[in-house]
C-alpha cells in the first residue's frame, strides 16, 4: 500500500496492471532459450542452399554417433578388463584419455550453424543464479561433452559387470568426475573468452595452444620411440624418471583421484577412498568458484574482455606511409594488375592468420609424426622401410586434406569486404585466380618441404613414386579448386581469421570436399595396388594421373570461365552472408 | 570579403558538367520474392549535383544505391551512368564511380595504406600514383600515423574515413555514399564534408543517402525522397519547399521550412493517418 500511496502522492497514477512483475522463473528462461536456439536452427534452414546443409547435417549425425560411441565402447570394455584383472588403479588411464578428449577435442570442432551468445542475457532481468545455471547447462549437448559423458556411463557399466558391488561407489565417483570436467571446461572457456576477446591476445593465445598441441604430439611420439628403441634394451632412464614423476602427480589430479577412490573402495580401504573422493570434490568446488568469479563479473557488466587495449604513444607510431612492410614491395608484375593485387592481399591475410599458418606447417610436421610412429610398425609386421618410402606420399595426401578448408570457402576470410569485388571494375575470375595462385604457391612450397623432410628423416621417395604422387596431387588440387571455387561463391561462410574453434562452416561443403579427397585417395591406393600387381613400378600410375591432371586442369579453366556468371547470380546471397556480423 | 569569381576554365567545366546527366534510371524495380523493395523509380541526376537520397528506414534507399553501383541486379528497368548502360558496360561504369557502401566493404586484415594500395591496383592505377595518392589521402584523413594498425582495429569513424579515401583514390566522376556520416564524430564529419565539397567544386557528382537531414540540407543541392520503394519527391530544396507549402506557412512571413519539416510532411502525407490518438499511444508506458 505504501508504495501506491507514494506513487499517488507524486502524482503518478499507476496504469492498470502496473504491479511489480516477478522475475521470470528459471524454467521459463530455459524454455525461452531452448525455443530461441530452436528457432535459430530452423531459421538457418530457410536461406539459400539450406536443404543441402540439412542433408549434410543428417549425413554427419551417424558419423558423429560413431565418434561418440567408439570411445564409449572402448572405455567400457577397457574398464571391465581392468577391474576384472584387479588393476583398478589403472582406471586413471581411460580417465585421463576422457579428460583430454573432453577438454581439447573442442578446439578443432567447427560449428555448422549459427550460435547464440549466452553472455548477452545479462541485459534481461535475470537472476544471477539463473544466469549461472543457464551458462552451465547450455552446451552440454556439444560433441566433446556428449562423448565424455557417454564414456563415463560406459565405464560405469563396464565396472558394474566386472564387479557389481563396486558399481554404486564407482558410479558416484564417475558422476563427480563428470561434473568436475563440465565445470573445468566451462571455467577454462569463460576465462579464455576474457582473453580471446581482443584480436592480438587471441592470436597470441591461439599460437600458444597450437604450439603446445604440436609439442605434446611430438613428445608423445618421441617418448614412444624411446620406449621401443630396442626389444631388449633397458628403459630409457630419462623416460623412467619422467614417468615416475607423472604417475606421482597423477594421483593428485582429478583422473587419478577418481581412480584412487574407486580402487581403494574396491580394496576396502574406505578412508583413502573417501579422502580421494573429497579431493575430487575439492577440485570440483574450486573450479566452480573460479567459474563463478568470472560469470559474476560478467553478470555485473564488468566484462574485462571489453577493456580497450592501452593506447600507444602517438609519437612512437608516427611513420611515413612509405615505411610499410617489405611485403608490399612484391609486385608480381608479370600478372595482370587485378590478379596480382588479389594475390598480394591474400599473402598478407595469410601471414596475419595464425590458424591458417598452423594449418600450413602441419603437413611437414605430419611427416615427422609418420616417421616416428612408423618405428613401432615392425611389431605389426609392416616393413619399416616400405612405410618410410611412402612418407612423401603421406605428406602430400595430408596436404590435400587440409587444403580443402582454404579452397572450399576461399571468400570467407574477406567478410564484408567481398562487396568490393562487385563494386570495383574487376572480374570475379581474377579474384578467384589470385586466391588459387596462392593455393598453388603454398602447395608447391609444401611439396618441396615434405620431400626434403622425408628425405632427411628416411630416404628420398623413389623417383617414379614422387612423380606419381605429384601427378596425383595436381589432379586432386585442380579438381578441388574447380569445385571449391563454385562452392566458395554459392555457399560461403564468414570466417574469423584469428579463430580456430567453432568456425562456422558449410556442412555440405565439408561433406563434398571430404568425399572428393577420400575418393581421390582411394583411386590413388587402387592405382598403387595395380602397379604392385603388374610389377611395373609407379610409372603407370604417374602416366594415368598426368592424364587425369590434364582433364582436371581443363575442368578448372572451364569453371574459372564461368565464375563471373556464377558470382553475378549469387552476388546478393554472397554479400549478405559474408556481411553478417 | 572573399571573391566569388571562378577561373573561366573551371567555370566552363562546371557549366558543361551541369548540362550532362550523370545518373538516370528508367522504371528501376527490385523485387525480393513477393516483396517489392523498389518500384518504378525514375531518377535524373545532373552531373555536378550534390544529390541527397532520403527516405525512412526500409524505404528502399540502400537497395537503390546497391543497384546503381552494381551490387544488386535490378528485377526490371535500366540504369544509365554517364551515358553508359550499366547492364552492358558494367566495367566501364565501375571505373568512373566510387562507392562507400552500407557495410563499408573494408578488408579488415590489411593496414590502411595496404588497403588503399590494393584498391588503387584494382582500379588500374600504376604503383607510383597509388602510393602518392594513398599517402595524400591518409594525411588528409588524419590516418597517416596509423601505419601498423589493422583496419579491423580502427574505430568506426576511422573506418568511414578510410572507406571514403578508398572510394575516391581513382578520382571517380560520381561518388555514391550510403550513410557516410553515420557514427562519425563532428571532427571527422568536418573532414569528410570538406572533401566532398571540394569534389563538387571540381565538377564531380555525389549521390548520398543519410538520416542526418541537417547535413543533407547543408550539403545537397538536390533531394529525392523515396518511401515504400516509390519515388515521391524530387527536386531542388526550393522546389520541394514550394511543393509542401501550406496556407499557414504563408501567414508567417519568416517561415522557411527546413528539410526535416519537408521530409516529415512528405512522408506523413504519403503514410496517411498513421499517427495514433493520445489514448492509443502506448498508454502502458510510464
């Protein structure tokens, strides 16, 4: 009553129904956000080429299911085996694998649909508790989390079958472990958002993640090589020390604590079982508190990620324009001006995109990985020499696989700038040619580096095999560029050049490109088998692929000639899609 | 007192330009499915005019400008730019025009000077000319000190200035500007206006859309108003004033309608009795 009286005293007649509205319930918020996400998904199917995208999504679900179910079945069987054999403490191994999959697999996953930034919810009258729960809950259906939860359920089942009495405790410990992982990933990503909001920090951070990822792979392979350095050789002392230290640390971290809790419960040592579970809960609580600190700061509108970079002293920045980087001096004067201009622009973009550069150093790195990995292949009966002889071919095949991302969405990095191509007096074929020339140039450099790397690590690839591989690569490259140029115009997606995770990609483009590369690889294998059967070396394959290269080149030129017409017909959808912010 | 006299050569070039039609459209129409965004628009913009193209949100301004600059194909009708049919002479027309489109169409991962060099090269300028012009433009736009900053890190106003610099680097005869002053501070707006007026003085034609009617009134010599995709008014400011003149205006000898008043009268008349009575007007608010 007092409130109304005050209002009347102030001369403010409250309109009908002006009673203070209660803040919407959590259930209502969840329902609204679920509806919103559903509508975003449905509306994403309304645009041009949406039917193809839907088909691609439907086709990709079984693949995703296999990706989720495969590790899950493996975890279940592994857990059953370990518990059945009494090696319960070794459950920490699958738990570590699940942890790594859960936390890091997301870095390389792309989103095939538009997303909704949950942090934007703070502008609505929403309670912090609800905001926190919403931030925590949405995203539980992403592939890494689904895979992680499926693996843990499967582990519980494996343990239950091996030792039914252990099931309740194991299920509880694994449940806490699942919560711990969910909170850890949310905590990490919420803090990463804070750093990744600024371009320079984002690129630096991406570089660090990629370097760590590459380094970890290399160390793992190197360690494997050391451990297999001889069937009867003693274990490398460095490895032994490092291994012991890692095992000791393992028992203090969530996967080790979970395994320890289950192990000690199994052996009847309740005190340590409870203490280990308590340790796991402590980690979970710590992650929860750190996540809360970040989300609460966001909720109060104090998102540190929005802070502008400190301004530099103007005096330090003042330089004349002619002091621009040396890259500008490259003119490619032998090319038509528009093609050369596009090529220079593409080179600049490439040099400023960490993720793209990462993609480009990968083939050479993969050659090293293949070589190290092949050291263990003697055990499987595969000749080490025959594997090493194929290093060049492996590297080239891998290059084709990673090139599809560049070729099938070549306009994606231009964003809204793509409008310029339609305003300026130039032909789209020149633009695409500039982009394709860069691809061909990178491919040439990759091939040389892969050849040198494989020659240094092992022996140079036999000449006939090298020629056949090169012919196969060119055939695949021109085929990919022919189709990729069309798909880049017909089904583009705006790319953030500094982003590695969750780039929006066309599902249909991915499916087409992967299908094409897979088909080409199968053709290469068949041709290789034919050559082996006929005992004629690889010259037959080289000749066949040279002929196919000529055909795919003709196709490429034909498609390039059609590019202006295709671009003209798709100008509207192309500029609209790439101008989306 | 400043002299108003122009050199004879400059005067004659302006006179010749004024007699030429820079842009003309005939029955220009654009449909998106069943929705007609622009319908039967007939424009005639004389060379040397500073032409303001106005309309409420969603009236068809950007769609029209996109069609005039080759970003969007018309469903029907024709476009003539400097006497050339856009449909058949697209490349020649594009060489003569400069555009600052709605989204600015910048390449965010280049520096300002790299971007201008790229644009210069695309318009067929030689390297030395591109370099010289880009340096001059960056100096003029007060962007010369930002040598290492990528365009994506520029403020909105800086991006607008750069977009304008890129639109004029090849010395276009016609400049199309879609909301060039949106989100631009007063100092930057002053720089842009100074440049545009300089271009007009040299005989260029400027076709501009803007929601800032004061700027349009101050800069433009001719104004067209589009609503629901149809051209509903076209002429000099005086002609438009005369068109919406009422008896009450005559009663006030000092009355001189502003462009905003003209705009509201023209659009209001077009939209009929759209206004709600006080009882109907969002009575639940406050």
